[in-house]
C-alpha cells in the first residue's frame, strides 16, 4: 500500500502551520479579495454615518450620501492599494514603525483625494482649492479611523498568536499522552512474541521505532504520506495485540496527493480512539474502515468502526476536541469534525483543503 521508508516531505515554508510566523507583521493582506470586499463594505457604512450626520432633509441626504460614498471609497481603496504595494516593506518593520508608516501613507492618500475632489465636496462647491478646514477635517477623520483600525489589527494579531501557542501546547500534550500508552502495550506484545514469533517481534520493534520517531519530532506539519505511515505503524502494532479481532479496510483514492501538508497527529489519534473505545470493547472485534476520497478542492477522510451499543464515546472527547481545534485553526474555511453515532456504529469525517 505504501512504501515503508519512502517519505514525502513538504517544505515548512509552503505550509500553513502552527509554528510562530517569522516576520508576518500584524496587518491583514490588503491584496486579498476578502480584505478588499470588507474594506468597501466598511467604507460604505462609514459614508452612511457621515451623510446622516450632515443631512437636513431627505433630498439633500441622498445627494450628499452619493458624493461622500464616492470620496470615501476613493480614499479607502486608494489606501488599500498603497498598502498592498508596500506590504513586503511594511512586514519588515516593527509594530511602532508600521503604525507610523501606515498612518503617514493613509494621510498622504487622504490629502491627495481631498485636493482632487475638494471642488465637489467642500462646503462651498466650485472652488478650485478647497478650504483648509475641509482638508484638516478629512485628515483628522482619516487619522482617527486609521489608528482605531491599526489597534484592532494588532489586538487581533496578538490573539491569533496566543491561539497558535495554545494549539502547539495542546499538540505537545497529545504527543505526551500517546507515547506511554503505546510504549507499555507494545513492549508487552513484543515480549510475548519473542519466544515463538521472533520475526514478528522484530517487525514490531521497527514499527514502534518509526512510530515514536515520527511522533517525537516537533514539527508544525507533515505530509499525508507520513501521517498514513504513522497510522500504519500504529495499526500494525495493534493488529499484533488484537489478532484477528482487528480487521482494517483501507479505501484510498488512486490519485491521492501524498505530498499534501496537514497538521500532525490528526488521523492516528482518531484511529486509536476507534480501537480503544470501539473495537477493543467488542468480544468479536470488527472492521475499521479508513477511507480517503479525493475531490476537486479537498481530501475527505472518513473513519467508520463498530462500537458497543452503550455510549462509550465520552473517552474520545479529549483527542477529538484537540483535533477539531487544530483543524479549525489551520483551515478556518472548512467544517470541523463531523461525528455520526448510531447503534453499534461510529463515524468520524473531516476534510483537508487542497492547494490550487
């Protein structure tokens, strides 16, 4: 199914990882479509507030709203374009320098559009040069809005860094929980195999070494091939312990991109839960089905296992909650774990988006 020692390593620089960003800056990406759309929407809401504050009658309100909307959209889209062009330079600056640089750029953009459009929006339309009060008011409003936005961006950035740090701590806690559990069970299994089945005992030692070597590495992301190899090693060890009670049904798509990066330890802990809280509690055992379907823009993982009729899923919540939080952090646009439990059947499904 897989080549045992063949690894598909993905460069960490190409992954969305849980590792600390080297120097990302706290500004959003003003080149992204979502950021531009949000900028346009907020600009229109701000223009509506300004028009409401100045309108004395309904007819004047609509005319004023149209002019103010045009001016505000020019300023904000112009500032977004400048920040998009300067994003690499801004990313190299510290928080204080970034604040002053962004404030200066937005003030320059506001001043430029105030001079250009002042003849239409100034209190006395028709003047070639708008009055200084008109320009000063626009600069003051732009400066206040810019500082408020920068403060929000910085707080949001710090919050995201804290969430990532907590996620890394949860991953390390999950790794620490896995190691002793595997170690003691596997050593007992190896000890029982040595007298009569030394070849299988040797293979179990190799599987355990691969498993611990992979789990002990402090990496922010691994390839799909490595996660499947980690899962295969775990299942090989459990198969020795449970014998014919454990059957594995691998259903892997033919064209799986094995170099696809994903957060470490998202599949193996779910397989462990399926055995510990499902198959292991059944005297006759059962079949664990692991299916990976390749869709145009994502990989869909499905695990199905038999389980006792009584509710034995409470012990799975620690690992499932951990995985759910890490998937939500790495892939904000995807759904979390989908869990369906029926009488004697437990199914877990999640998706990993594919890079275009």
